[in-house]
C-alpha cells in the first residue's frame, strides 16, 4: 500500500495528476499496478487522510483542487509553523471533544474496533522501525471510529470533511516518537472513558489529548527532535507507556 500511495502522491505533487482530475477506478488502478482492490482502497484512504484526494459519493475519487493543495502544503511546510497550524488545532479542539463525549454516552459498550485500533498502534509504535504511514492511518481511524460511535452521521461526515484540514497536524515532521507514545496513552484514556460511558471524562481526555498534540508541534517548531523514521537512539523505539 505504501508504494502505491507514494506513487500517486508523487504524480499529484509533480503535476502528472492535475488538480481536479478524476482518478481511474479502483479496479483500473488495481489492474495497472497488479494489486488487490483492497490494497488500492487503503492507499486512496491514506491520500484522502492527508488531503491530496477527495471522494465524491457515486462519482469517484478526484485530486484535490490546487488552492487547497497550496494551503495544505504551506501548513505542512514552513508556513504551517505559524498561525495556520494554530487554526488547525483550534478546529480540532472545537469538533473532537464533543464527538468523544457523545461516543461515550451512545456507544453502549461497542468498543471492539476502538480497542483493536489502539492495540495495533501500540504494537506498531513498539517496532524497531515504526511506520509513519501506518501510525497516521491508525490515528485517523481511531478518531473516525469515535465519530461513528457518536451515532450521528452528520458528525462522522463533518469529521471526514475536516480531516483534509486536520492533515497538517499529522504531518511527518510533527510525528515524533514522544508524540506517538503520548497519543497512545491519551487514546487509551479516551477508550477507558468510552467503556465507562463517562461523557465528561471522554470530553476532557480528548481535549487534553489535543492540547498535548499542540504542545508537541510547538516543541517541534522550536528545534529538531527525533522522528520515527530517523531515530537518534534505538532505545527510543521501546513500547509506549500506558
């Protein structure tokens, strides 16, 4: 999946796939790259999570328009270290704590997928060479599952639409070992609150999780820290604490 996602990403970034262009169908891409349709689907989800493509129900998958690509590019690059990133985090703080609270109240104990996603993230973070792509995908899916558990399809749709704007807060440059450990810990606390059907605890845990992310991004802007794909110390890859 990583190879396909990177190939499509490169074609989008170099202009081979123009802004607004419709991508071939999943079947056509699968045949062209000799991959399964499930692999293609996962790669497209990865690109959608970082704002490079978007899906139109009943129509297909399209390359994001140039103005938006320029916006996200600035956020993930130098300009993203200023007010724009603060706006992204402010957006998340407005939307996601309320989603977590509703999930806790309405989930009715149906948390097996949340638990599975958390277990997978914990396992991936403990690898000698964790995958940024895998961890980013698991993070997006954890938050998306919370929205699904809110039992409000409009909230799920809002979060899906907002993921394009939120993508810069999950960029590689901010995905450090310290942040991954911290995120796994906060996700565990959110899961516990949902399991206990404690809406206020879920709201507070999500809010503190996002404030913590903001702190990590600000620390990253202040100076270089070890990234997942370029650790300074092999021991940094020990399993995240609970």
